[in-house]
């Protein structure tokens, strides 16, 4: 430990940036995890593949919207409770590993169930499917709470942009090929339904294995094992202090709530494209690839913005791209398709930018404004308050059932525009 301090002092004296212990090792491990998790995400894209699979089991749009609802509820809601448990612990890695070791095999179990043709009983299959992705995301949400704290401890703010940007760039390039493979798997005559979806779940599970190994190899830095100053008063008091004492935290939450209304229409673009606009079923693969290309553009552009101007600029750029998705879908609908329907992949291209905005912009901003000893508290509160958005996709399905696609897209546009306006009120986190 003394040698590390001495080296850091020498680096500081030489004008070089002081890096945490095991920086290179942990950077590579986190990058490997990020990339392969992104590959698994591409095989089971929640905006295209999962809603398309749910549609084969039910004709009710609200039940299709339950896919996004279960993902959001599972990932967001348990995090505040997890923060109360994990936040005061000096070591976070054991909690990360327990969550991923239990949660990630769920994809293999779903692949087996689908391959065994439980789809012959759509109601049972839908229930097992929703329960499976709900369980996976509950455990992934707990893992994410520990992951963010570890990443912030291992990677200094000036290097986080390049870590996330590199992960999104490599994952995006790989995801383009995965998108093409998804299209082939879903349309190949030798892989009839439901075998095609069983293959996708199995491939997603396999993609998570290198990610799991990389996280297992992380070297967690030593931290003070003594109770922090925040442990001297109640958890509820800490939550109240964060909400009342940090106006930028409140603005960030409100911006997320409003931008999160993009989820109203999110599961239904694929249905609109295939059932209303008339694009072929293989378009699912095109959309996955388009989303990955958007992610690549965002990884470079938002990464540069985040490191050069801070995460606030990345939030602004990402919110602007998010606004374009419902606007473009509305334009395609009102013009009755035609040549402009070929621009539908741009909707998912913007989604790729949106997905990277949550990490590169909002989470980066959150980590920069959060004190080190309260970081799990900030992350847990932020994510749990995001649980307000849990029923959004289900409500979008109800709204679509009662009205029309143009009305759904218009309401989505208005909500995202409000989120962009709120994000403009955020102060610079680096001042």
C-alpha cells in the first residue's frame, strides 16, 4: 500500500494523472463485461426481439407492453432496498457476483422451456417468459448498483468516458453483425418457430459468460471498513437530505421521468412497422443493427462530449436524438408509408443514441455530483425513483388500444420534449 501511495505521489509530482491501483486490469475487465453484455442485449433486444416474441403469444397490446414493464420494474424497484444493505458495506464485489451467478442462467432456462414447446400453451408460456425476464432484471439491477460503485472507485472521472465509449463502440460494431444474425435466425426455414427464439435466448446466455468471467476477475480496491458519517442517522433521513439538498439531483430525476415517456411507444414501433407500415418480419434484424449503429455514433460523439464538456452536454445531445424517434414514426404514419417507410430504421438508430445517453450522460452526471461515501445511496435512490416509469409501456399499450398510433406518438413526443427542456436546467457538474 505504501508503494502505491509513493508511486501516486511521484506521478503527481511529475504532472501525471494519479490512477487507482490495478487501473489497467480493472479497465480491461470492465470493458470486456460491457462489450459482451451488449452482445447479449443485441440477441434479446427489448425494443424488437422480446416484444416480437410476446406478440406470438398474445394479441393484446397491453400484454406486449408488459415486457418493458417487467424489465423496468425488475431493474429499478429493488435498488433502493439494495442500496440500504450494500451502501454501508466496505466491499461491493461479493454482492455483484452473487446476483449475476443466480440471475444470468435464467436465459438458458427460458431457452430450454421454449425449445420444449411450452409455446403450445401461449398463456403459460407468456407467464413463464415475463417471470423469467423479471427475475433476471431484479438480480441484474442489484448487480448494477454494486457495478456502478465499483466502476466509480476503479475508474476516475476523466477516464470513464473512454471506458463507456469504447465499450459502446466495440459492442455496437459487434451488434451490427448480431442484428443481421437475428434476422437470419428468425426467418431461416431450418429454424421454425419456436426454435428460432430458443436459439436467441441460448446465444444471449452464452454471450454473458465472458462478461461473468471478467467481473469475477475484478480487483476491488481497499476501502475504509469503518462506518461512514452517513451511518449515524436513519436511512430515511439520508434520502430526505439527498432529495432536498441537491437541486441538480431533483432536476435529473424529473428529466429522466419526462424523457422516460419514450417508453410509451417503445414496444409498439416494431408492431407498427410490420403490421401497419407493412415491412417484412426480417426487419427485426435490420432494426437491431440500426440501433447498434446509433450506439456506435453515440459512443464516439457522446464520449467526446462527456470528456470535453462534461456529461450535461451528452444529456442534451441524447435528449434531442430521443425526440426524433416518435417524430419520425409519426411522419411515416401520416405520409401513408411509401418511400419514406424505408427510413424506419432511423427510429431505432435514434434509440441507439438514447440507450447510450442513459449511461454516458445521466449516470455519469449522477456519479459526478454524488459524494463518494453516498454514491450507492444516490444511485439506488435515482434508480428506484425511476420506478415511476415502470407502468409506462403497459399504459402505452392501453393508450394504443383506446386511441391510435398517431396519438400515441404525439403524446410520446410531448413528454420527451419536456425532458429535454428540464435537462437544459442542469448545472455544470464539474464546476
